C-alpha cells in the first residue's frame, strides 16, 4: 500500500467515526427530549431539550397567559 492509500483509508475511517458520533448525539438528544431529562456536559452544565412542538406549545401558553 502506498502512503496515499493509507491516508485515504484513515480519512475514510475518521469520516465514518464522525458520522457515528453525530448519530449517537442525535439519538441521545431525542431520548433526553422524550424522557424530559437533561443532557449533561463534562463541565457540569446541563441542558434540557424540547421538541419544536413542545416549544410551540410553550409559546402559545405564554401568549395566553399574557392576554389574561
């Protein structure tokens, strides 16, 4: 194998690893949203994830509360 072929294989493996990491994070975010649990970061911060429908519901609830 040439150096170029090895580099191409390494680049391809790196790309697959990144794609797998992205899919894992997407699944983690979806599960956190469905369960209502936060996603915790290594630095100790935590974020709650809402779906677009949940967010829209909250916006309309806020608008109704302001109207009353």
